[in-house]
């Protein structure tokens, strides 16, 4: 058999090409994704300005955040903006506690993270980061 002929001659119809191009674009976007260590060399710890760090760090869709910390001292919680603002640890969307947590950023928008141990969030161990499309 072979490739079916269309009115304009041999080839693949536009109906088949468009989905292939879309898939190729998504694969390129995934391949260009980066892994960003939260806090750089400092990691996820007390005494670091995550607001300033996040403002100077551009992350985009499909990038990965890598939270590095001492798991006996900290954890990571993804929370709502209201819980971020009030440091409420009662209802996290997700909780991480390995000390080497990987978070894939799939959708554009602002994501909110806090430490849920003792009073760490109130001491500044929290971060809001915007994910660009």
C-alpha cells in the first residue's frame, strides 16, 4: 500500500499533519524544560529571602522545582494563596517531606509553598512563584 494520494498529489493529508505538528511542539516544549533548585545553593531553609529569589527566577510550564532541605528540620506544603498569606498548615493541597522533592510545573499560574513545621512559615520559609506559559 503506501501513502494515500490526495487531490493535490501524493502525500499526507492536512488532517493528519496538524496533530503531528502539535505533538512535535509539545515534545520540544518538554525537552526545553529546566530543573530549578529552590533557593539555589541555600536550598529550602530559614534565613533566606524566597520572595526576592522567586522574583528573580523565571520558571515556565514543564519546568521542575527541586526542593532540597534537611527533612528532620523542614518540609514543603503546596497551599492556597489564603493559606500562604496566613501560614495555615491545616489543609495543604500537597505535602512533601523527603528532603529532595521534585515538583513538575504543568500549568501556568502562581504556586504557593510553605514549610509546615513549627513556626517556619511565619519566620519567612514560604515562597510564591509564578509559572509562565
